């Protein structure tokens, strides 16, 4: 079976949680939510996932479906306590992200009187300083991948280094998945590195859509294709209405 | 104990004063005490500090010029990510904003609820939250680890407004949906808490599991029955969010002329007039759909 770009993104998001064991896979955005549930249905069965609300579902549920049987209850207060507790790996969105993985969901422009007020920092500061964090960015562009974010909502590696080893000991940015490729921060100074490009995307295209210098080590591989079983789960079980295609157009 | 705490919407809002710090319960566009918010919208109150996991409560009060300062980790309508009135207020510099991380916000309420000056957390460290809140201080652990943490100051409230699914005449509040949000913390963090509810019952008539009894009368100053008073926010299990009306609100709020028409139609009368106007609007929509 041949996968669409959205399906490649779902599998690439799922990979973020590989090896995490029994932690809450907190996800924002369609492909990210699908990825968490796909990981749980395949290679990471210990993960906990929600119905998008307060219920921890007994089994991964289709996107937008009712919770069905629950195995736990996590209202917002417990979710925020879990952030402090640490058994959680979150994949957030970002309106801006920079070379060291600082992200902004708060406001664009000068904070005092922004050009564009967005959501506010929400849980991004606590998430990034307390939990492993990944990002899902459906539209990779120089508007999002900027040299410097306007308001640091999520903490990047340069800021974490400034805090020192004690305060930053729970900080860790795992990966960034976009509609063009996969990125991590596995460099000596924590600068963003291109891990793979999605099938049909060139390194040059990624570089042109990025407003800072990416670390590019030698030949960059292609992002892996979803397996036939993963495609079946995405198409028939988790997202039969193809909502993923609204987020990432083929 | 037979005394009741039943008040009218007008009495509750009449007891508030300009310049107060007012906490508003719920989360985003979920179980907001909108009937009370609409009454503040119509009132002569001003210079309020609003402490909220913000939704249309913050937006409406900003639109009415009631707000000097917002304390919040976000302002959102959930299914509509950005709150148009709040955006305008921020982008025009009309309101001050104390922007907190969600965990910080909860710790601020917890501190106030327990009469502590602050609670320590890692949340906020390394981010720009301290930069845009220069009053925030850090505190060093007195134990061997010596870790430096953010000291979130108590978010002490002059008054809190929350919306419950049920309440009794003594002021006990019950939630029946999937999430208590922070409403009990708002109640305890406030000098006085006012409860609006979908349905008011007599003492001893709050049916449901004991853990749904969220707010005790020891923390409430007044209670008012406001059927559909959470409209248009989510009020599960009684009422889902009125998504069509919320879209109408958000579309109108994004355009000054459309907003003037919306305000004239829905917000120029009292709560009964609002509910009637919404009922007629829904009839029109159904008529049009036919």
C-alpha cells in the first residue's frame, strides 16, 4: 500500500513515543493524536491515551469517537499535577519555533502590544521544563521556523542550558515532526538537526522553508513508510473519516 | 439550618465593586457562569482584574470595557481557538495581561486557597513568563538540593463566580460533568464565592455520587438558579456547548458593526431577555435550514 503524506506524518508522530512505556501520551493536533493512538496499538502498548477530554480510555479510540470504557480519569487539575509528576510525554503545536526549540503559542510581535494575540502560553512552560516534549507542526514554513521566537512559551535547549543542570534536569525535546520531515536536537549545543525528509521532499525544500540554519549531517535518509498494518489501523480503525487529510493535504 | 443563600443575579452583581479582583470558574468555553458575566457586562462596574482560565467571560468583559487586567494562562473558545474580543483588547493595548503557565495558575489558586503567600514550582522557569511578569520571584529550597524554583504568588480573589450543574439553597454546589475544572479552588481562594446553577434544589436533595459535591456552603456567599446560565459554553451533562451560537458570537465579535448588532440583539436586556433572544435566533436558524 502506498501512504499519503498525512499517513507518513502520523507514523512519524507515533515514533516520538517509541520506548516510553507506561506514560501519558498527551497529543495536540490531528496527526499527533492519531500518532499517539497508533503507537499504543502497535509498538508501544503501555502508553496511556485520552478521549481528548478527561477520560483515559481502556483502548485507543477512533478520532473524535466517544471514550467508551475508561481505565482512568484525568480532569485538568490531575493533568497539571501529572505534568509536575513527570510520567508524561507531550507533543504540542507551535506557532513559532527557533533553532534551539524555543516555541511560541502566546503572541506574535512585541508582547506588550502584540501584532497578533494567540492563545497564551497555556501549559507550554511547565510541559517543557517538567516533561519530555515533542512538537507536531502541520505547515512547515519560514513563518513558523524563525530565527528567534517573539515570546518563549516552550523552553528550548539554550534556555535550559542557562538554567543549569539542576533546574533543567527534566527538560528534553525529543523530536519535531512537520509535513516536510523529522527533526531532533541531537547536537552538541542542542541546535535543531534534520533527521529525515518525508518521501518526495528534498533537503533543499526543507532548508528553504526554515528561517534558520539547520544542522544537516551528511546524507539525510527518508522518513520510514508506515507498515501495511499501520496503514490499516489509520484508515480503518483510528481515522476512517480521513480527518488527517484536512491537516496535511496530499 | 434553614437560612437560604438565594440571591438574584442583580443582587450578586450589585455586591461587587469597581476595582475588585474577580475569579471566574470553568475552563475555556466550558461551564462558565455566563449569566453572571452578562450581568457584569450590563453593569456600571469597571477597572476589574479578572482571574480566569479564560473564554468568552474574559472576551465579553473586555468588549464592555470592564477590565483593567487579565490574569490567565490562555483565553480560548476551545472549538474556536482564539477569542476575538480578547485579541482586540490585547492588540490595542486596552488591557494589562498577567500571563501565567497553567500549572502556575493552579498553584496560585492553591496557595490562595490555603492562605499561603506562594507555592513553588518549576513551571515557568526558562520561559518568558518571568520576563513579562517582572514581579515574579524565585525561591531556593532550604534543603540540601538547594534547587531554585519559581514562587507563584497567591491568586487571592475578592470574589469568585462559578457555575454548577446543581446547587442547594444553602449554597452547596455539585458538578455532574466530566471535569470539576478549578471551581472549588476559586471558591476557596475568594473572600466570597457566588454560585449560579442550572437547577436549584432543597437541602439534602443533591442526588449523585458524593464526590460530585464539589463546593461546600462554608465557602459560598450566595446562590442563584440560572437555567441555561452557562450558555453558550459547554455544560455537560445537561447541555452541550452551543457551537452554532458560539460561531455566531465569534464571527460577530471579529467585526465592529456585526458586534454592535449582536450586542443590541442579545445583550441589551436582562438574562430572561437574553434567553428569549437566543431561543428566537435558534428558531430562525432552523427555519433557514428547512
